[in-house]
C-alpha cells in the first residue's frame, strides 16, 4: 500500500547513488528515507545530501523494512539480479541502474515477479528520457524521415574502465535500449566483434551489428579506450536523415534533407538504373532540455503511485537484455546469433 509520501531507499552510494539521492529528494511527494553502502565513510557522506537519512551497511535490513516503499539500485552489475529479486519479493517497487542483470532469463524472472505482485520494475536507461532521443522517436513515428534504412551509434571515451562487465554490457546497453525504443522492436539477429586489451576476457572495444524487423539495420560501436568522448547517433531514412550529438548541448538534433534513391534512366541503348542524390537544408530544432535523470525519477514515482510504468519497464528490459546477452555470445562465438526476446512489448 503506497503512502501519500513515497519512501525510497537508495542502495549503493558510489557514483550514481548520490545523484539519485539528490534528484529524488527534490521531487514533491517523495522522501529519500534510507541509504545503503558497504563503505561507512562514503555512507556517512550521504548525510550532507539528506541529514535525516537512515544509514545502513546491510541491504537486506532495509529491503525488508515496512517503512520503505521503493528501492533504487545503484550497485555493481553482478549484484543487480539478487538485490532486485529480494526487493520485489519484499513488495518494493524497483528502479535498477542498467544493465538490469547479466542474463535474459534473469530479466524474465524479475519481470514475472513484478507482474505477479503488481509492482513497478524500471531500469535506468536514462537516454530514453533525453530530449534529443525523444525528438528522434517523434521524427520516426511521424514518418518525417520516411522508411528507415539504417541506425548507427558511436559511444567512446577514455574510461571509466569496468572490472565486472565488458564494454557491451556497460556502454552498448544504452544504444540497444535507444534503438529498441526508437523502433518499438527487438532485433532478430546480432553479429558482434571486439577486443580485450586491458584485462583478459573483458572486452574494451566492440562493434555490434543488429538486424531489426522490416529490414532495418543497426550498428553500434563502443569503446572505453578512445582519446575522444563521443556520443552520437545517425538515423537514415528514405526521405531524410537525422543525427543526435549529446555533446552539442544547445542543438543536439540535426535534420538533413539529404538522401539517395534509384530511378529508371531510359536512354537510346536501353533502360538503366540511376542513383540520384539530393542535398537540401539542415534544420536544428529547439528542444526542451530537461535533466534526463530528473525526468526518469519523476516517471518512476508516478509509476509507483499508479502501479505501472510505460517507459523502460520490465517488458522492455527483457528485450534489451536478450539483445545484449546475444551480442556478447556472438562476440565470444564469432558468428551471428539469433535473439530470443521472449516476453517483450
């Protein structure tokens, strides 16, 4: 039973935990009631954000508390499945940092528990709450770009280098979630390749090729061994093309009236096919650039109060995890892998 004030516990106070505490504590109708971390020094520093916090080094103690309505998980990836499962079984709504877990069957189990208990399970795909990505979705839905051909994403930087998961789990998960949301679809097959240079068996660099329904092709390149920070997406349609650049703070979206098409060319020696190209104007639409983490937090709170959430929910997350798991399997096997998404919508 949800109180008039939603009481939230944040588990994990590393990089993202304090950001969640700051963001949720500023929302009306929300009380960040507890913080959990194994490091006592880091834990005590959370009192600077919310002096009234209940501090604990034992997550189970907080998850089982009747004073907590919802849990935000900002812990290492390997702990997500068990903590999310315990939270749901204890009757708590869950917002979990990406990736939700390491295997698609774990995601399906968590989603099933949330559905059975009528709880919200949401994953922190923050770019689904990015104004530029939302604009791309609108352009696609409205048919402004025409039939889609290809989506490409590049996400690189020098670090942070993870110890527990590779660059596909850490970085490509963002772009898989973006592609799946833009297309309202899960890919059918994946082919991936990459290299592990800093640590054996933990790939620092990877390229993922995705085959979506309707013949749409997607490519994702990720690396945490790159001298430049890049967060870019290109969407190529039959009528127009669009790009998103997260580092262009004022105008992240550009819409290009550019393209190519094959047309018949009848000449005296017979009929041939000719490729015509056109190069028109470029538009830079103005966007309402609200902080994605704040918008995500508001969606989660509203979802907990209603008992359901429409974006980045459990069903959607199963599709993302099935795609990422298949991409890693392809990376290791060196061949195309079919994607079994299971329950998604």
